[in-house]
C-alpha cells in the first residue's frame, strides 16, 4: 500500500451579532467566491494556533485560542492519490483589531448571516456554512473522484446536539 499524504488546514469564521466576516476570493487565488478565513497549518503549530494565525494574516483580527469555539471537522479523501485533506473549523465571537485595508486573500465583508448563502461560493463551503451556527459540532467526510471531479461518497453528521 502506498503511503498516505495528509493536508492539515483550519477555517475560522468570525461572528459579530447577526453578521459574519467572509472573504471574497478572486478567481486567480483559487476557490473563488465567498468563504471563511483559513489555511494550511505550519509545523508544529496546533490547530487553534493555526486558526488564530491564519485569521490574523488574512483579516488583521486578533483572537485568543481559548476564545475559539470548535465547530467540527471535514475531510476530503482522494483514493487515487492516497491523499486526505482535513480541515478543523472554528467560530470566534470575541476579537480585537481592525480589518486589513488590502487583505492578501481577497476583499473582506461583514455579511448578514441570513443573506450569506445567496452569495457566490464554493459548494463545499455552502454545505458547511450553516453548520457553524447550529448547536453542537459537525463531521463531514467526502470521498473524491479526482478523474471526474465529483464526490463518490458524502457524509454529514451533526454531533453533540
């Protein structure tokens, strides 16, 4: 059996009342449309440290690790490449700082939560977005067919509700 390669990522949505902070990523950055701040973990940082760092780098906002609310995990398994891409998801309702004027990943916008799903966004983020605002945690698992660029299997579980 070939070695399995793992990709470890975080995403952290910031909520301020009835609004959420989203990035509008341009096509040239990949994953175009609205999505939450996040990115790849740097070795050897923890998941919460990675979420805090990515949030600061992409938005300018500062969040303490102990103020993060763990919301769940999603994974994308690509059997053809023996690759497993894992994203740990967090929500922050307490933050400091000011938004960056020229953020590196795309334009930042405070969007009413009830209107967010009407915006252009990747289907994987659209599926995950409402789960950040529900009680409990979630687990999403997708087995991906790299050739057809479609899921072979998708599971969404709501936990601790």
